[in-house]
């Protein structure tokens, strides 16, 4: 029985995802969510159909540019087409997995290629992170939290997106299972933790460093280097 | 413009529940009634048919250019995108599968992906997130149809009328034809010259939005 996904990106993010106007790191979290969420797979299809129809419905003025178009058309139709043999069956999503803390987890299609080149796991207490290779200024990582572990209370300077890939995590606002996407803005402070009997693997996308808030953990602010 | 009074006009015509169930069901009876663009793409795929491709090109290239100019804000990059996207259409026509969607959707996603990768390449990082990571070109396992297609009774209630106006125009148009003019999905598809699948998509999106609007007013 799969977990019914409860926390979705919402129509606005999905529309921008389909348009291709989200920043790549945020789009990656949305894409991985879609891989895990049948409801958003349907929405994604519907929005794509809708936007494609908008594209074709638009009126285009008949500019006097026949020659330019003809040149392009000639150029294209003189190019070789893809040989039938290189066209592989793309219909099935590739299955990929990562191993951490002696356990192997399946990860969504969207992360398969990047996870192959992930950095090595850095461990700290019950927490481990591995950065995925993306452009500078982007902080996309896998985050593993062993069972019965609390992530120090923190706030964000920017947007934090957390997608649960396996297991379960809870914070002040609720309980999140596979496919649930948590979006925390700079105003949100939260203390995510795992339950005593279940660990958790997440995708974490941070648009700015975390700041740890409480008492002693302030001393741990260097921690943010670990997460970020 | 949709008004409460307009909605009411139809109330006596048929028992409400019956009429709704006729209009509401967005079944996936697999109608593979393909249109001219799907046929043209198939010809390109099978025979590398240049005449069929030229037809596609003359229709889609100027539209992609307009889309590109909107996205890039300049003609040069827009044309670069058009050429790359239309070249992909030519080279990869074999990958098009009419049973999975219409030609315009396929072409739109190709252009979107080309555009995304063009923007990323400027920042020139090799092991970066690419369009292939973000947009899955394949099928997810079939899902049992969920209840979202059948939430229905709320739909005709007067409470919804004010929210119709907040729908995006394209979705409102489809909803108006289906629910007020009581046209079939196929009739709407023919009238607006959009694929049947798009009619269904727009209905589902509009329903999703209306449901969201209702939830907001309730809470």
C-alpha cells in the first residue's frame, strides 16, 4: 500500500514547472514529487495540454519573412533523422537507488542521473547529507535522518523544500510520508524529527543557508555549513 | 460573463443529478481520433515525408517564435530555439506516440526543454540539472481514476458562479460550453479547434481551481 501523498506543490508551482520558468533546483524538487504523486502526474498532464493549446491558439502575424523560414526548413529537412536503432524504449522510468547507513533506498527518476554523481555522505550524529552536483548557488542534497533523531530547531534565510523519499518525518505542523513536499519560507521555524522506529530519506533544496536558533544549538551554527 | 441567473436557467430542464453525471464524467474512453498534425507527424516518422513536415513547420514555427520572444525577450534567441526545437521534431518524429497525447503538446514540450537547456548552458556547467532530469518523456503507471472527476453536485450550485470569473479565460470558455451550453466534449473540441484531450484537461483544471476556491470560502 503506497502512502497517499498529502502535501503537494500547488497549482501555481506546477504551472511554472510546466512552463519551465522555475529555477532548476526548485523544479527538480517538483519533478521528483511528481514522480511520486499520481495526483500531480494528472495535473502535470493537464497543465501541459492546456499550455500547449495556448501556444497553438495564439495569432501570429504574417510577417514578410518567407525567405528566412524557407532557409530554416531546408536546413532541417536535410539533416539525418535518428536511426530507428537508437530509439530505445523510453517509456519505463529508470529505477535508481542510494545506499546510506547500510540501507538501500529507491529514489525517483528525476534524481537518478544526479545521484550517480552525488558527493560522498557526510555524517553527523544521526544525520547524513550528500550533495547532488548542481550549479553553484544551488544547494540540492539528499538528507538521511536515522530513527529517533531530531534536527536542531532552525529557520531559513530563504526557501527550504524537503521532499520525503522514504520513511517518515514529523515537525510541529504535521507528519510527512513518501511523496510529501514541505515548503518552508523564511518565517517558518521548525524542528523536524524522525519517529523512534523509522528513519527517513529526503531530498532537500535550500535557496539560502539555514540558521539554527535555539540556545546551545546556536553554538552549532557552523552546522549550517554541513547542511548547506 | 457567467452569472448566477444564467446558471439557474437550466435548472428545470433535466433532473440535476442526471444532467451533471452526463456532463461531468471525464472518462478515458480511449478515443484515438487523430487530427491533421498527428497524421503529419506520423508521415514524417514513417517516410521522412518532407511535404508533411513542411506543413507542420509552417504552422508551428511562427508560433514557437512568438512563444520564444515572450520567454527570451529577444528575436535572436527565439529563432535559435525554434530551429533547435523544429530540428528535434524532424529528427525524433519516431518517438512521437499519438496514443499518448497530441502533436501540439509534444512539440510544446520539446520547445520548452530546448529553451530550458539553452538558458542553463549559458551558465555552462556540465553536471548540472538538465531538461531530461526535470521532464519525464514517458508514461507513469496507469492510475485508477480517482474521485476528483466525480465531485459534481457542488458544481451547479450557485455558490460556484462567482468563481467562474476567476478562471483563466481558456478554461472558463470550455466550462461555459460544457456546463451552460450543454455541449459534448467532442463538440467543444470541434468548435474551439483544440484537441479533445485538451478539453478534458481544461475541465479538470477548472474543477480543481473551483474546488480550491470553494474550500477557501468555507474555511
